[in-house]
C-alpha cells in the first residue's frame, strides 16, 4: 500500500506522528493509498525549513524568482495529463475536468511570472526642499495555505505562486482526501529550480490546521472551504496575530429571464450545476426562473440532466464522475429525499445510480428539483453535490431580493438579452462575482477572487492584485541628501513639506 508522505525542505518526509488515513478511489470505493497525518511537530519542522529558506529567498532577485515561475509553468504544461489523472483517481472528477482546473491554476502562475512590473513602487521627487519619497513592498515571511478537496491543484495554485514570487516561503496543508497532487506539485517546483524549504507540504487534519493557525513563525494563512471552518480559521489565526484570507461556502443562483435563449441558458446551467459533480464553491445550485421562463426552462433542464454521462473519471466520454466519499454520496441523496418530503417536485432523481463494473463507487446521478422555496433545506443548505433546485418568481426585482436575502454572496449569473436588465442586476445584486450569460464567473488571475457576506470572512480576496497586497507589506522611505557644507536646521514643530 502506497504511503503519501509530507514534503519538507525539498524532499518527502515521514513526519513525527505515525498515524495514517486511507485515501480512496471514489470510482471504485476502494482504498488505494494511505496518507500520513501530521501535527504540531511536523508543522514545526516545516516552519523551521521555511524560515531558514526565507533568509535567502527573500533576498533573491526578481529575475531569479520569475525564472523559477517560468520553468514551473512549463512543467505544469508538460505534466498536465499525469497530474490530471492523479487528481481524477483521488477526487473522482473527470480527467478533462482535472486538466481544466490545472489550466486555470496555471493562469495564476503566469500572473506571477509578470510580478516584476506589478511590484514596481512609486517615486515622488522634491516633495520638500531636497527631499524625495519612494515606496516599495516586501514579503511577509513564512506563510501557509489550507485548501479543500474539490480543487486539489487549482486552489493551492491561487496561493503559493504569488506568495513565492513575492519572496515568501510557503507551507501547504492540502485536503487529506486527495493529497497526492500537492506532492506532485512540490516535485515540479524542485525540478523548476526552487530552493529547498521554499515550498513545503504538511498533510493532516485538524491537528495540523490548529498548529498552523497558532504557530508564531507563520505570518499569514490563506484558506478556502466551508463557511463555519472559514470563520474558525479567521478567528483563530487573527487572534494569533496573522493576516488571513478566509473564503467560505456558497449558494449560487442563476437567474433566467423570459427573453433569454432557454436552450443556451439551460445548457450552461446544466454544466454549472453538474460539472465536478457539483463539488465546487462556484457551482450553480439554484436556477431562478422568472415569470414565463419557468415551464420551458424546466423542460429543457430535465432533458439535459438526463443526458449527462456519469461514470468513472478516466473513462472517455464521461461528463460527471462520482462524489469524493461515501459520506458525501449519502448526504446528497438524503438531501434529495428531504426536499421531496418538504414539497419539492423531483423532476430528475439521481439517487441509487449504479455504474457497471463500479458498483461500489460513490456515484449519484444529476437531480433536478422544481417548486423549491426559500424555506426548504434544499435551498438553504450548501449541498455540494449534483443537485439543481428551481425557484420560481414573477419578476427580476423579486429574483434580486431573493439573492440579496441569502446569507451567501459568492457568485451569481443572469441569462437575458436585455442590457438594461443586466445593468440593473449587476449594480443591485449583493454578490462578489457576477456573470452575464456566463454561469460560473470565476475571474481571470489578474483580477481577484472573492465573494461577499458569508462567502468571504474578513476582507481579503485571493490572487490578482489583492493577492499581491496580502503577501507583501509596504514601506515608505523619505530621503534627504544635503550637500556636505550645507547646514539644515532641524525644527521642533510637526514636520511639514514646505
């Protein structure tokens, strides 16, 4: 049985604790490896290595750092298929979907390759007689990322390329459900020429998380996961003097107006709802059908949900793989049953799906629920599975009110042919990321990712310009170089620039 180790100071490490946990293949339901579960001692070892590496890496040139990033980016391209299959085998998503997340994560690496321009400071000449002012940004030190199972490559790539390119050293605590991608990426970094200790991986559960949140040697923590844990991470890490990025859960709505192309809208909502088996924080989990759009939309969504090809992620032609664990499968299927008891109409029932040759896999099919209300659990809870709820309203303003009343504010979409409706929607909706005829509005790497309300705890979005600011801190320098024989009297009043 393969054992997945930590990665500390440039090589695999067994760690201080002998405990391990099984890693399953979701398509077969079988254990395929074991991952070591680290704790405080392993975090200590990683921090020690990272702090030692920071002394030299923080003083390295921008040229050296960007050269490593360019090499790392090329290695991600060359090994995309291999890494995609590693992700598929542990997460369950299709290989194509896994390759897609690698591509989106690689975009952040490409952004990091251009940090030389982004990190340029400013200079003000002669702000006072013989006095100039300039500013620049410096890295924080050792920083850490705690990442979820649903994007084992992409979400960490939202963090560590920018942190490393700005001169920090990094400790990653990936999900213990699909841990192998993190070690694979660590090996690519080493091949790209990254010095030992700059990038480290500590596997584990809550013990490792708590050690990261409280360790005095870690300056900042980035987190993506559920809202309750995001709140916990933010509370604990800030209490211990750290900067925190804490991205939480979501309940994303796609609004469809009567003037929308229903075939187009349904096609994109279907992919947004059932892609990655719905296990993503930007998944479309609620379709809000406005007025006369409702019956036609449900009809097309039903047809498309029944057409989704479910199977193992490495099978050609598969569009949706299994859920990540047996517990996730049971939770999602129980939620469909609960919706029916609360009055929802089950248009498509994905429960009880069996795939030939993979009868023990964690499969459930797409489920489509109609006549859902805001009081039902299927609406209020983040199901994190292939379940799409249809909510019917009479007007766009009513749809906006529904979305604004929801405690989450991660992403939303509007399908319409009306520019006026689109502009009204995007200006009045209380959501951080908005798509107009785009179902999953994940921004490009040179913008920042982050929602509103309970989808972002604190005020630090991730990657893009906000990522640069998060992983660095500014210095402002005021200089005077008097002539050798010039006498400048010092005043005792508050200094002015005259």
